[in-house]
C-alpha cells in the first residue's frame, strides 16, 4: 500500500477546531499513515506559540524565577484541546514528570521539546494511532549533529512494527539519551526523515498557506502560486530569503526522490505546491519559477592595479575574512577589482578592523564600502533554455529607473542575482514580477 507522511505545523494544531480539520484530512486517505505534529502554534496574532512559552519557562528556571504561571498557561492550552475534542486522556501524569524535571534544572532542549511531545500524545490518542517518542528514533551524535544513517536505521526498525503512528517533530536524543533539538522549525526535518525511512510516495507538509507564491505577497499583492518547483530552485529561493520549509528539510528526501507537497490545512482541496527533483524546463511564468530577496547587505569593493597577476591575492583576502569569521555571499570580480557582498549581521563591529587588515596585508589602491544593498534572486530552471530572460529582467528594472549595482549569474543558469539600493528593493521585485508573470 502506498504510504503518505503528513507533517502538520503549529497553526494546523493550534486548538481543538484545527485538530478536527487535521483529523478529517488524515481520515480522508488510508495512505496517510505516519503523522508528524509541531507544538500548538498561535491561534491569532495576539497569541503565543507553545514553543515560545516553553523557552520562556526555561529562562525563568535558569534565573531562579517562578515558572508556575507559564507552565499553567501551557497546560491549559493542551487541556482546552483535550476538552474540545472530548478525549478520554489524562495528561496529568506527563505534566507531573515534566514539572519535576523542570524543578531539577532540565536542559533547554528537554523543556522546549515537550511542546511537540505532548501534542503528539494528544494527536495519537485522537487519531487512534500509535505514539512513537522521537527520542527513540531521531538520533544525534555526541556533538549534537543529526546522525542521519542511524536515524534511518532506527526509524525503519521501529516504524515497520506500526502501520500507523504519530511521531512528534523537532527533537530526538543524543547517544547518552539526553534530548536534543533541531533549530526552530525543525519538525519539517523530522517529517522528511520519516518519509525517507518508510519510503513514502509523498511527503505532505501541511501549513496555513496553499503552497508557495511566485514572490512575497506583501510586495506583490495577489502574487500567483507556484504549482511545481524543483528542490534546487527551492533552495535558491530559500537562500535568497523566501521562508517556507526549514532549509535542511529537503536533504533526507532528495536522494530518495520523494516529492514534498506543501498544503493548506484550512483549504485542503487546494493542491498546493509540489517540490520535485525534476520538472520539465518549462514554467508558466515566462521561464521563471520565483523571485525572492533580502535587504541588509554591504558591498566592500577592492581595487588594485594588476590584481589578476598577483598570485594568491584572492586566497589572502579570503584568509583575512576567515580570520574575522566573515563569509561573503557573493564575490563578483573584474580584471582589477573584486567586491565582497556581505550580510550586515556578519559585519557587526568588525568593519573598521577588517578594512585595516585588508589595507595592511593586500595594499589595494582603493577600498570603498557601500552599505544599504539588497539582493534579489530570480530563479527558474527553465532559464537555461530560454534566450532573452536577462534582457527582459534588466529592461524591466531600467524602465523603473532602478540602478543595478551588482549582477551575479552562476553558469548553471538557474538564477540571476541583482544587487540594488535598499530603497529600490520592493520596486525592483514588483518590476521583475510584472515583466514575467
Ligand atoms: N515548535 C518548534 C518551533 O516553533 C518546531 C517546529 O514547529 O517545527 O520552532
């Protein structure tokens, strides 16, 4: 029988009404046999995610403050769900253990993972599925890094015993049994690991939007949806600022070739977006798949006569950057110039010292610093086969009077990255969108 793995984000499980929608989705297909829940998310804008309350709880414990009120708020959220679903489930024994552990200074990882743990128990009870504690199947090594192979082995062993199960997202365990977590949003990764282990035909990622949009709807109102996107395109768009899935999500399913389907719990009939390993190099939006971007970059431009004939120049420059723990996003160059495009957050207070080191060690003729840059990536695997894409893009920007400060296109031709002044960012995204869509 076909196996579908379904991961539900926090907004899909924020209260009893949302749980009921999830129940209907799961029961509408026999194939949805493995379910990965996040902790309950916000019910409305003024609300707080359970995970954030747990982080607060841990802070209070750390500072020797009372955490009872915060824990009570968490417990009552779960109780409301249990009552709303009329479940015959007593969470008290679990809460007592958690409270005791908190009182004896449980680790941050343990405390914040309880959000998914408790939600998993409730969801398993509601669906009448087996509950599998993620600590038994998601393995991290002693350095806290996911042990992908061991996880796969353990998951295969465990899950083969249960045809239907709920596995909470976000956490697992270290070799000594202590709880370890992924970074925020990490339930997406748990879902991908489960999908790989059970050889799922599809990994459904249920959230509160009907898939990906070609660009940010806060910039282009009514931005159209993306029906199909490849893993690589998604990676480029996420890197450029589009936030959809945890960025590590695709790796477990990539090799196995399992497609990810982003779906909306509040609009289950919408087919959402399919993320696939291969798609025909034809895209509806005139050769492009999506546009994403980020602000807050600085460009450091270095000029030196005969730079290209000075062997080791770039290596020395990269060593200086490495010594400052700075990683440039792009390094466009010409015969006698090289520019470093760096995220502002990487520069912190290091800029003056960095410039001094470059001046001292590389003796350039000129160094100029240009703050307030934004980068925009226009992504599409169809680009490589369609002449005129860049002409269209640059004409659109020129028509709006936008000055392009930097251009970068990899030879794979999957994206074109342009650097513009921060003030031009939104206007540039709009211009590109309307030129293609
Ligand atoms: N609950 C965790 C968070 O808020 C993990 C997740 O939702 O994926 O980041």
